[in-house]
C-alpha cells in the first residue's frame, strides 16, 4: 500500500525511495491478478500484470494486506464510520475505493505522500473514470478543489507533503478539514523506517498530541539485529535506501516502545509470521492452493522480519484497545489474544489449564485463528503482566469445532496426502510413456524417439503436477531438492515410496499394452548397460544425473536462478542426455524408471547401477549448490528475501552480465567476481561434455540430427539456469561481443575466457572417461577432424565466420539490445545452434565455439587446422558486434545516428 520512503536530505536518496512505490504496486497488481485478494482498482495504476512474482512474495503481500485491513476495518466499525483515516506514505494505494465498495467509508479519507507521487496519482484519477466516479459520487458540489499536488472532496483528500516537515503537513491537512476531535486512524506501511528516529518520533508525538481518540497502524521491518536482518539492511543500502530508523525495528518490543514513549496509551505488535498463521485458515488454505511453494523456510524468514504494530488513544472510550488479533481455540469456548511472540506458547499452556482447552497449533509452532473478533472481554487472565482477554462464545461452539476439524483435515490432505498421490500418478505416467517409447522403438536405428518421448512427457507432467507436489517423479530429484531446502524432509520417504509404486504400476500398464513378443524383445523397457565396462556405465549415470539434478535445483529451487521455464529445461535436459548417453548406460537418471520395468519384466542385470549412479550424481549436485556462497545459505536467503519483499525481482537479461539494472550490486567479492567465473567453468564443462559424448556415441545412420539436437538443447538449458549467475556465455566469441556491446565489464573478460577454456578441457576429459576407448578414438574424441586439406580452408573459415556471426547476432539481439530483448533468449540461441549444425556440419563441423574445439584437441592432442576454430568464430563474433553497434542496435548501443 505504501510508497516506502526514506527521509533524508539527499534528493538522490528520496528518488530511490520514491521508486519503490512502483515496486510495491506491481507486486500487489500481480498477487491480486492471481486471486490472492480482490482489487479491481489497482489495474488503473499499473497497466500490466508484469513478470511472474515468486509465491512467497504473493503470500507475504497477502498477509500484509489482510492483516492491515483487519485492523483498519475493525476501527471503522467501532466508530460506526464516524471517523477519519490518514494514510501516511500512501503511494498508489486503493483502500479508499475498497472501503467505498464495502460500505465502510469513514467521514473522510486522507492520503499524504511525496508531491511527485501525488501528482501521478491525481493524473490517474482524473483520466480513469472508475477512479474518479466514486470521488464525485461522494462529493456534494459540482466542483472539486484540484491542482497538481492536491485533490480535495467531501470524503477523499490527497495531499503532497513531506512527513519530515510536521508543521507544513499539519497546516495542509487542517486546510482540508482534518478534524482533531474525530476518531482518527493513521496508517503507515514501510514509511517510518526510512525516517531518522527523531523525525519519526516527532510524527508519532504530533499524532498522539493532536488526536485524543486515535489508532496508529504501522507495518514495517522487525528483528533486524540478526544476520538475515543485517543482509536486508546492506542490500537496501546498495539501492540508496538506507533504513535510517532501523533502531526501532530490533524487535516487536522496540516497535511498541517507541509508541509508548511518544504519548500513545497502549501498543501491541506481532511479526507477520504470527499474523499469517492466525488469519482465517479457510482463506489461507485457499490462497496456498493457488501456487506451489517450495521455499517455505524462506517465506517464514521473510515474514518473521516484518511486523504490524498498532497503538491507541481512547478518550471517547470507543474500545480501541480491544481491536487486536485474537486466538480462536479449538472448542470455540474461549478466544485468547496473543499480544507478543514471546507469550505465544505460554498462553497455550495457561489456557490448557482452563477446562482443558486445546488451541490448535500449526506445523510451524504458531496458534491458528479462524476469526478476528471485535467484542468486549468478559473476564481476563494475566500472562507475564500482559493482559490476555478471554471471550465466551458458546453459541458458536459446535459449528466452529466442525470448521476447525475440517480445516485441519484439509491441511493434512493438501500438505501431505495430495502431493504423494500426485507423485504416484506422475511417476506412473512417466514410466508408462517411457517404457512404451522404448518398446515401440525396437528395430529402429538411434534413440531419437524414446529421447523425445521421455523429455516431453517429463516437461508436461512437471507443469501439470508441479503446483501440487513439485513434479519430482524421481527419487534422486526428491533427494537433491530436499537437501537443497526445497521440500520438507518429512516428505522425502513418502515421495520415494509413492514414486516406486507409480513406477511399478506404469511398467505393468506398458506390459498389458504390448504383445508379449515385442515386450520380451525390448525387456519391457528395462534398462541394462550397453557397455561391458560397468565403471564407465556407472560414471555415465553419475554425470548425466549430475547434469539433470543441477538443472532441477538451479532452475526450480535456487532462488537466484529459479525460472518459470524450469519444466521445459528439465525435459530438454532429459532428451539431450538420452541422445548423448543412451548407448552407454541407457541414460536412466531415475531409479524409478529402472525399478518399475525391472519388477514387471523380472530383469535385474546390473540394476544397482541405476540406483548408485543417479544417487551419487544428486549428492554431487547438492554439494555444488550448497557451497555456492561462502557466507552460507542464511546469507543467500536473506539477500533474496530483501530483494523480493522490499524491491521485488526486476528485469533479468539472459546472458547479459553487468547490465541487470536496476537490480542491486552483488553483496560480496565472491558473488561479484568468483561465482560468475565458476559458473562459466561448470556451464562450459557440461556443454562440452554432453556435446562430445553425442558425437562419440552418434549412430551414423542418424546423420547429424543427434549431435545437433544435443548441442542446441544443452545450450538452451544451461543458458536458462545459469543466466542470473554469470550471464551464461560459455563461448569466447559471445563474451567478446557482449563486452563490445556494453553487456559486461572489461575486468571480467579475461577471467571468463580462461574459465571457458578450463571448462572445455574438463568437459572433454569427462567424455573420455565415460565413453568406451574404441568409440572415443574412432571419433577422435569429438575433436574437429573434418578438415583434411588446404582446399577446404576457405569454405570452412567462411562457414565458421558466417554461422558464428548468426548465432552471436541472435545472442546480442535477444539478450543485450534493449529494444529486442526477450525471455525466450535461451531457446532462440539453442535453436540457432541446432540450425547451424544441421546446415554447416559437412563444411567445417560447425564449431562456433573455440572452447568446444579446444577441450577435445587437448585430450586427443589433435591440432590439425585447429586455428580455423579460433579465427572463424572470433571473426564472426566481431562482425556481429559491429552490425549491432553500427546498424541494428537501439539508440543506446548504436554509435551512429544518436539523438
């Protein structure tokens, strides 16, 4: 609701804070579009829903909106609408219009914010009839007082003012009939924290002294002294948003204390985790079904670092002190309010001593609430000198007990039973299609059919079941996701068991579908190593499972790199791995895919490989993901948390390093310098590894289709999952061209080039370790050996220049050039690689990437005409960069015809 404002003397700092108004409004626009709550008016302030926001962000804003609205509406009802509301730092808030629709209009609704924000809001009101009509309808005359920085009607007033200048603000508000004798509610959301302690104290003291019957609702940060809070502060400082008032945000007690010191009679506060856990549970269950949340621990940490504090003065004896969140007990005979986090569990034990009342507690240890009551207390008990009010509501006992029991059963079903059923069904369908594709492929050269069938099926099933269970369908995926913090450990064993059951059912259905002769010839789709060297077969399973689980964890779990395209990235990874490695081990990567057919066909030859290999690959992935930051997971979660809750995710450009404005600068040297280089090593290593294996294991009858698909799909997947770490170059010409077009810093060019070459050598070495020696030598280790004579050089060089120019131009246009950037960049680049290999493979081998040529050349010591694969691609990259800088680039990139 609020434009989160930092109040200092710096115009630059004020501008940075004013910019957060759009971030908060955009987040609310997206959450309301997903039906977290209804807000038909916010669309008139933000036209587009914008990019997808993470589920934890949507739930955080849901808790914020619902918590504030509960207290706001309760105050207005207590005053029977004979009151006034003052929204301080209102931003592009729509509360006035909501209250009008719900017949909860106060006598007058005031909004105060920076003049520039007020001017924008007034413009929207004037030009959007759905906004202006309610104001006109509630006004008694034909004309409104309106200028660029204020609008005043009988029931609504918006004023441009600086909250640091109390006298000026007070004068403006009184000019527009702010009445000190009326009950008054003040609302501020992430406003006071940007003021110095003295400035916020002056504002609170003015409100307490001027209005004798009043309530102040304040939403902002809390618990800022721990590591998570400190990282929030550091990241906001990098955005020029210093939390000048963070001193009052150390705890809920410090939040309350500043109100009591400035003249308010009573004050209470709850962190947002508590508020979330005591909101009406039926509605909470509804919004939790809207999107699958895999970062539940992150949501809890985020909510524990924000709070709602409310303070009251009550000269007219309206009962403002009774407006609070109340605990609704299981048998509905008592309702106990929980004023602070510290007394929460003590309240439970004390209440249990009264007629054996057992209040429900959520899995996170918080008390559930199904209603907020606004009644007078019948009697009281004392808990550590905090008055806890108890209400008798006997008439609602049976109904509320049934509601509580139903909600608990629904929660258990949706959190534990339904995900396991989804895993069973998904695993059944995946194994069924996988086995059927193998059986139906008998007598056909190559593995294109089963590769595409497995990949597409998995991608579709993840999309379909992902919001329910996460779409694992693979024990090693569940293991890696769990160990990376993406699911509860309690669900790991049930997931694995249901996946195995689903695999057996799917394999049984495949057996029932096919004639016995076809089924037996294909061993029912069961897997066994094609190579007699079991070590190489197991190594193949380790490496391919490592690639798969890395894509899963980077694309769907890791907050820094998570992408909505993750299901298709995972499916394409499976396809690429099967094309590359099926000739070695069958490319299982999934113990359930091996277990189901093994049971149905009673085929257990070397079955252990398909458990040991994928499990080892998953554990390697976990070690890589968990060790990304030297400051640990808490630091990364805190960093991600503040980015999401304070500023929200901004536009991220695939492949473009150093141009992700206005995202914050990396918080430490590791993430700024070392982590991108490590990502380039890992990405190039995987790309060269799977590319080399696809060439070595290619079936001659299939032509170039298999290596073309593998190289292209590998590029698309790796770019998508590592973009937010390094920009996903994996290719020296890409790095050079992106630098020349302003997409990265000069200091990173050298390290990137070195890391790409190191990754290329490591990938080529991995392919040598994995493939049989005979096939490896027959294919010259996937080195480019197509050039045999000088007569071929001119065509080869021209082909490398032209094709590298094409793919580099695609990279620059879809990932760097502002006018043509698109989130489809990874797949467009991958498709271009496929096209180039299919078109030019017979001319030069279509290298396009010196690192792809360098690694195999080192491992095989094959250097014949190797220089062609440096001169051609680098020349093509330079031509592409020149085309953008001179002709195709937008005004920012072009060096000619600039305005």
